[in-house]
C-alpha cells in the first residue's frame, strides 16, 4: 500500500484494536509505504493512518484488511535458468500461477508441509519423475526450486532450477549503496554454462555501480583499474527495478533490483544479456565473513533438493533427486585482498566457491571448470 503526500508529512498509525500489524517499506516525508498482516483467519481488520503537515493540516485514511494469509500475493521471480517472471501465489487456496516474460502462464497447486518440514511442495504438470520442486517463505521473499524452461531448448523442455522471488524491493535510490559478493551464472546461446564470482559495490547514493571483472577475486577496493567496470544507475519505469547504463553512451547494460530479506539487502538480476543474448542470473549478498557454522535447505541447477551442514573448514551437502549425491568440500582460507565473504570449496576434481548472508547461502561452480554454471541457493535454518 502506497500513500503519497504533496507536502512534507509525518505519519501516525493505529490498528484500531484489530491486531493488524504492518511492515514499514521505505517510508519518508513524501510517502508512506507498507504491507499489512491480519492475525485473524476469519475476521476483517482495520488500520487507521493519519498524515500531518505544516499549519495543523491532517488527513486520515482508514484501511480494511481482509483475513488472508499475508504471504499470498504477487512476486517478481529471479530464476537460475536466467529468466525474470511473475508469481501469483495464494496460500489459503494452496495454488499458484507463474507467468514468463512473453505472457505464457502455468498454474498448479501446493502441498503444505507436515512438521517438522518447512517447505511447501510444488505440484506441476511440467514435472516428470522425482519431484524436487518446493518453496519456503522468508519474510516478503520466497526461495525454492521450480520447473522452469531449459534455456534455448527446442522444443520446450523443463527442469527444476532454484529461484528467489520477492516483493520487498528497495524503492529509494539512496538505499541501494553497499558492497556485495556476486554469484553469476550464464546460459550460453550455443550451449553450455559459465560462472563468474566477484565483488561489486553500489555507491554515490545509488548512482554508480562498479564491478571487479578480474580473474582474481579481488575486493572491489583493491581491483586493478583495468578490471574495474563502472556504470551509471538510473531508476527504471518499473518500481523496484534499476537500469545500469554506460556512462559514455547511455546504452542500457541491464536491469537489477535490490530486495530486503530479513533486514539484509540482496542484489538480484535475471534476463537476457544485451551483449550476447545469453540468459543470466546474478545474486549478490552482503560482504560479511562467511566461513561460519550453519545448516541450510536449498535447491541446485542440477535439479536437486539439498541439505547442507557447514563449519569454518568444511561444507557438506546431500543432494537428492532420483538418487543421492554427496559433496564433502574443504573450505580454503582467506586470501589477502579477496572478499572476506568468499571462500573456495574443493573436493578433487571439483572446485566451487561459497558466499552467504544471514539467511541466504550460495555455492557456485568455479569459472572455466567442469562445475561452471552450477548454482545452489539455500535458506540458512
């Protein structure tokens, strides 16, 4: 819900005794942006908002909040097949509709988890054989695996790819700033996949984005000048999306979003590369020390449902589809001038890299290796 003011205003809200709660989304003096949660499954709730401006002027708006699962609604999908799509999901009816970039829709049902399980199972006509498609809400975002179209396959075929879906976009340009560790996978037009692991920064109150493209994974502050790629950032016509533009020609170099997931900013970009037509996904997590003990549940580009147990020295993952695969990876130590959040993870002959935020953890195949283009996205328990 968005309420705008033509003058600088202060805002005061009340649940009117109904128990309705709200999530503040980038509220400032010119607008009030929020989402509501009704605690009742059967009764409507109320919320009263009053805007106060200079000269004693006030305006009150009364909201009627229907009894609906607050997780239901519309989300933007960033998928590891390199596509950006729309998801409409209804947890009360246990149903969903996915719409791709050209308007093709697919619908299905969801099966609720039975405790102690937390994932909702996705039912789809696209699934053949073992079903590893499922999803879990993390605040106003959803992480999971879904049967998306295989890039460049003709005729169309489908496979389970991980995704992040969100409606918790950062809407104010000045709030984009931060240093992020980047996992980037690319589906090539002629076949095959590639990876890139790097650090980048958004600065200047959200007006500049700088990528370190060097083969060595430098901190962006230590990136050799010849490997530093910088673009201007401008607001896109779609709220929550931002354009990267060449600072000389003004040519668009792609679009991205930043979402808030459990209070952390996560960078998301998916779609067709303007340069070569490949399909790409980028996830950027805040740069924080990542080699800590955690467990997670996730999904991979191999179509698997994954359980991870990690320590400061090991990363162990069981990957389930029709069978069971095990990864027992040894984490490398921190390398000077490399991001403190990116660690190598090896089990001969395989090489990966790990990175994570508080709730999202990633494992990505090393560039120019047999694992290039592999990506696992997990929710830290």
